[in-house]
C-alpha cells in the first residue's frame, strides 16, 4: 500500500498501475471505522486498483468548531487500511486540493433545501466541490458511498449527472455497532455513557419500521421525535420521512415511492445522523 500526498504523485501511481486498470475510489475524511472499511473492501473486490482519500474538507463545515473537533487519526487509519487490500492512499493538505479558492456554486434544487441542507447551509456545496475535485484527480470508474449519508449520496449522484462525469456511484449498506448505532467517525467523540444512550436512535428507527402500518406518516414522525427526546442524553434536530428520489416529505403511505425515515440528533454536543428504509 502506497501513501501519496500530492496530486502529481497520485496520478503517477495510477498511471503506473497500467492500462486497462479499473479504479475504485472511496473518498473519506479519515477517522476510519468498519463502515469505511466495508466500502474499501468492496472497492478492492470490484476493481484492479482501489484508491482511498483521507481529507477533512473545510468547505463542507458550516460550523468552525465542528471542523476543529473532527477527529484526525492518519496513522491509525493507515494501519486499518493495510488490512483491506487497498493499494493507494491519497492524504493531501488543503492547499493541494484547493490551490485557489473554489468559488463554484452548485444548484441542487429541492434536494439541498431539506434535512441536512436546511440545517447546514452550504454543506452540500462544499461536498460537491471536494468530491468533484477528487473525481477529477483520481478519475475513478466506480466510487463508493455509504447509505448512512443518504442525502449526500443523492447529492453526489445529482452532481455526477450535472457535470456528466464518467463514474458509477455505488451505494453501500449502513454498518452498525453491536448496539445498533450507525458507525460514524463522530462516535469516537462520545463518552461511554453517551455512546450507550445514542443506541436509542437506531432502536427507535427499527421500531418505527414495525409501527408504520399503525400510524399516519405525520403521527409516526411525532412518535419518533418523542421517543428519542425522552432520552435525557438526546435532542432531536429533525425527523423526516421522505421519498428516496427527491427527498421530499411524504404525506401518505399510499404514495408510490419508497419511504426513508431520516433523523439528525444531538447526543451531548455531538451531532449524529441515521436513516432506515420503511
């Protein structure tokens, strides 16, 4: 496994891997866990060259404290990646990714006005900036994204379409801790007690899936909010039940779309997201 820190080294390594190479790419912000590693293993299995990037992207944080808090664990990340069969790790600094400020403004219409977009203004523009730049650097055939960030996945697919990029976006299943808590780099910032209580989020979503036939969409949204907020460690930012294409709020179970329940919850100061297909 090679570690490179500049775009020129990255592209040289990809070029040296030979013609006819299919490149699988997993963009990450580091602080890797089993969720990331499952994406990397899939990229390794489906391609002749697997590339992982580790870059905490400043343009997608609308809260400077959140950026500051975000865990940075490069040495530990590299040890974990050694176990996956990944051949190439790209860990650039901000100047390498943004030699000039990126002033591009993307328009994602309805997709960016709900849920994460409503509570984190500018977040998805930052995601689109960095992912499009990384795609341009790596030129992957396939790129792998976890379904935990369901809205981000929809945004990336939309961006690929807008920019007409020749890359296949591969969605990968949510990986959960034994407690049911969705794996996230942010889980490392929770105290042991917070982490234990954070499992209420997924337990509530699993129960919501069982209860959906007994309540209207609106009633189920309120039930999920109340269940999570009843835990003193947790504070709901939003609960939405949306369709899986446009991510617009569902009004009735009769609508002919797949419904996803999406939540953002603060556990202490740490913001966690999760979702489930209902």
